[in-house]
C-alpha cells in the first residue's frame, strides 16, 4: 500500500486495474471521462483500452470481453447510458462470465449535462445491482468489490458515482503493483443456450433474476459499506422527543456526517447499494424511529425504498425528503443545503411536522452567509464562451453571413459548439441530445418547406450518432444542409481521439475514417470541405451549397485551438481603428476588449486566427507572426 | 492541523496547479488532503474554484460557508464572489488585476477592479493585495501569478504551510526548467508582501 493524491475517477481506474481488469471501453462524457484516460495511462501489461465510437458499442465490446471470461469495465456519463440502453437491457437477462462493471457517472446540478437523470433508476429498471460510492477512497475499494459481486452472481453491475465524487481529489491508500490481482480470462465457451437471447431463455432468466435479487438484498444488508452510524451519545431527552434518523447515500452522506459534527446526534443509515435495497438493514435502522429524513441527490430513490418498506411492514415511521418537500427536488446538494435541511428536520415540532412551503425549501441554500456580501459591488457574469481563436466561431459566422436575410433554422448539437448559442453569434436554435440536430432539421423542413434547415455537428459526435441521421435524410429525400464542425478532436471533454483522428488509446495509429468519403458513400448531393478561417471562401461555399437541392454538407475543417500552436497575434493599429466595434458586436471573441474606449486584442488570449481582421472595415487589425507573446 | 483553503479565479489562470502544490505540500507532511474543483464547460472563460481541505476527520472535499481559513483570489471580483465561505477571522490574498468578462466588451458593462479591492479592504482584516502586474513584470513572466499568490498566502500565516514546503512541492511537481522562475516569485513576494 502507498498513498496517492487522486481524483475520484482516477481512483476508480486504479481500483479496476488492481482488480485485474482486462478490457476497458467507453465514450467520453463529463463527469466520467478521466476513468478511461487513467486506465489507459496506468494500465497493467496486457490490458486493452479503447474509446469506442459511442456508448452502445462500448457496452457491447465490454460485454463480449466478459462473455470470454475477462474482467471488463465500460465507462460513460448518464446520458450515454441512454444510448447504451439497448444492449444493457438484454445483457441484464444474459449475464456475464467474467466480472463486468458498468461505470455511469451522474451529474446533479446538472453541471455539464442535458438532464438530471438518475442511474439508480436504470439499475432498478434493468434489475442490476448498483454501487454508489461516497468518496474517492470508497470508490477505489468499491470497484474492486463490484468485480467480485459481478463474478459471483454472473451479472454486470453498476458503479454510479456523481460529479463531486468523480472530480473530488483525496490522498488515498492504493495498492502497490505487486498487490494487484491478475485475472486470466479462460476464453469464450460456445453454449447457445446461454449466450443467444430467445423468448424462452428470457422467461427462465427473468425468474432467476428475481430470485437472485432477493438474495442480493440479503447479501447487501451485510455488506460493510451499507451501514448504520449510531451516535456516540444518546439524545438528551429520549422520552418526549420524536426519535429521528437520517438516510443518505453518495456524496450527500459525507455532507450529512460533516453537518452532524455540529448539528446533532441522530443515527444515520448509509445506503451504498441503492439496488437491490438492503431491506433487512433498513428495517434494523427504522426500528424505534418516528421520523426519517432522506438526503440524496437527483431522484428520491432511498426515500421511495424506505416508504415501500414502511408500507410492506406496516411501520409507523414518517419518511421525509423530496416527496414531502422537506428537501429541494432539483439541483445538487451542498454542505450548506444539507446542513440547513438537517437543522430544519431536527428543529421541527415532534407531533406533526407538516410539509413546509416547497418554494421556500428551494431557496434554503445561501441565506445568512450570502447576505453578508449583499452590499458588494455588482459581480461580473462569466458565461462559458468559445475560446479566442476557436474555429467554430468562424464557421458559425460564415453560415450566419451567408444566410443573412433568409428564413433559416440552425439545429445544434452536443459539444463545444453548443456555445455558439451565446450572443452575439446566436447560432443555435435547437439542441437536444447527441446527433439529434439532423433529425430535428429534417422534421422542421417537412413542416416548413420554405425554411433553409441546417444541422451542425462536430466530428466526434458525427461518428457517435449522426451517421444514421444522414442516411435517413438521403433515403427520405430530405432538403437540408449538414454542417460538420471538424476540429479533429473531441474538444469539450478534453481532447480524446476518435475514428477521424487515426489515433487510438493504445497509442497506435489506425486508418482515419474520412468524413467526406463517408458522406459521399451515403450519397449526399454535394459535399464540400472548406477552411472556416478563410471567411470569404467559407461564406461563398455555404451560399452555393445551401442552394443545392436535397441533402448537402459543408465540412468546416480547422484544428481545435486548444491543441494547436497559435499562428501569432493580432495587433490593432490605433491610427486606423475607427472604433466602430464591429469586431466586438459580431464575434464575441474573448481576446477583444474595450479599454478607455479603444479596441484592444489581449495578446495572452489572441491566437492570430485573423477572423476579426477579415471583417474589419478599416483594415486596422494586423497579424503579427511568431506568436512570441503566446508561447 | 486543519485548514480549509479556497482558490478562485477565471478559467486558465492556474488555480488548479496552485491547489495541486498545496495538496502535495500537505501530503509531504503526512496530512490527509481532499480537494474539489470546477471541471468541464465552465472552465472556458468562466468562474472557477478549488476547495482544498487539510487535516484529520474530514468526510467531504467541499468547504461550507463560513469555514475557509483563507481565500486565494486570482481575480478581485472572483474573490468577492467567494467571501461567504470565509471564516470571520479568515485571510484573503488577492491579485489586483481584474479580468473583464466577454459580456463586458459586448454590453459595455465593464466592472471596476479597484472597487472590488476597496470592498475587500472594508470587509477583510487579514487582506493581502498582490500587485500582480508589477510583480510579473519584475520577475519577467505572466505565468507566475499562481506562485505569487501561494507565496503571499504563506506570508499571511493562514495557510499553515511554509515557503520551504511549497518549494519542495514545486521541485516535485514541476519540470526543472521552471524551478528558478517560480523560486524567484516566492522570493519576490516574501520581500514585497504588503498587508493592506
């Protein structure tokens, strides 16, 4: 054993490696990405790691490895599980031979996601066991235990951390390499009665799964990470006051334990396996209690389970939480919100607490402390923006310029380019989920044939889930323009390689999948590739292509500025600048500022993309080559 | 020792490296450390923070309101934003150089950094203002802002770590070619720390 300062996601990867994982697959998505990246960096000899093209493929690759007796780990974020849900639901019936852990990171807030969906529901829905770690150290140990459970019960299992566990760091105890488990897969053994899903097999396995989950619930009641924490000292007045307890899971458990250092002494039930629920342990916790407050993020899963148990066993225990509006039902918990919730709970009159005003509960967060700075000067608002020099800005601007005055809809997608919605670009009219822009554009065009319908999609997203949309458009003779924003990386999640880059997570070089060739193969009417940083050419290209009949595409190709050496910086000639501010009004580039009424380009941000100089009517913006101030 | 430390600024200012150095220095002294920081979309020009917690008996990496021993503000407005986290007698170390949000250039609503510093002076007794532009100029690199603030935090006494602790962490975490520059920043700030 030794100590390392690790991010929760790094700890999960190291835990999987210590458990002898043979294969890791996944698709990037905040807050899950670093698990696979760390697995690639620190993998033991013989371990295979890949970024798959999307979550569905990743799930299938990991399942195949587990069929062959390997220990496999598949990683994704919560919305990625929606993509992988088809193989997941069937795999739950078939099961595995080698241990398989499905790492799905949930994102309360949401901090960087489309939804606040709760993977614990997916565990229930698919009837699979689910592990919910509360800290980096626990996640490290839990992933190893998850592999053991998976193998013992021959079923895939979920490990579901949330953002603050994934991205929290801690100095934790990890195994030395000579303490690692070495797992030798014994290979795939043909058995069509086991591996080929048919209605009869599903029926039989359904019966087994239900029986197994009863056993698992029993097993989990004895699992050391499900635990009742009894207070050191008993409550002061035990006769009159209602006996209260708190149930929590995940990061909220740590907030509860921090709060109880000063807020009071009540028993706490920590739920580390929300499915199957540790019923026997919960009964032991509920015994003698009058009221329980449930503190958890996303949906009231623990709360619902406790309600079910109280109903099943006719227990006269009041269960409070999101359903009773004692706790806010959206957004992430914080140390402060949990402290406030506990204070309210312990201060409530014992007889009948009643439900507090829901609106008031949503606002408990800040109060006294933020009131302290109520007299502060107005604070700057800093919405996330496209980086200075980002080629997406140029692409959006080219389409905007080309289509000025025309009736248009711009269907966006998931990636850095979602930020194209910000003023002044204002170029994202819709955004739903990965790859959806294509379908939305087609649907709108069916209802509004006089609208120029555009779908914007990034290169990684194109491979992940836009190709079927393009095939659909061609097959059904849609009229739309597909804009591919090809920056040769998966930028938003931290620059992962993808099929178009020709690089893999094993460090190898593979043949690049050519987006233009793919689109031509599908049969698009017109496909053109252009550099978005050449404004005039880009605008002409869009104008010409958009007028073609049927399905056509423009590929804007220019590398992500975050992984490219800057070309230089732009300098503004004071004697030429007429202070018309066109550059600022139309581009919204973070490098362009107004200081004492004059336009300046911040040399520490400017990359010399020259987009501003191409639209400057006074010719006042000149490029300085070399990039010496921006090394 | 138990310490709660908040680092805040704007994406790209180097808050993450500074929090890594603090954590490494604490680990070198065999102290348990936890931390949490902004990752993802908000990093692109948005407000960013790191919470660093040092000591025994910790459950959560997050710091609660009124619990921070010290705030390292890489930007005056961001330091004010984090003030609710500061203990009543907590320290603030802040760079005086404001960073204008993109929205300021668009709407003409630039904010005043001096006003923020003035507000901090009114609210915080143990305040150190780092003349970062001047200091970076003297040292010869804009990249030492994080080390200047770390150095000022050491000098304030509220960090619970010594300059030598930070020096050792720099040696361990950064490539050798950057050592001299960062040590120069530590030395500069030791000689020029100005309690406001």
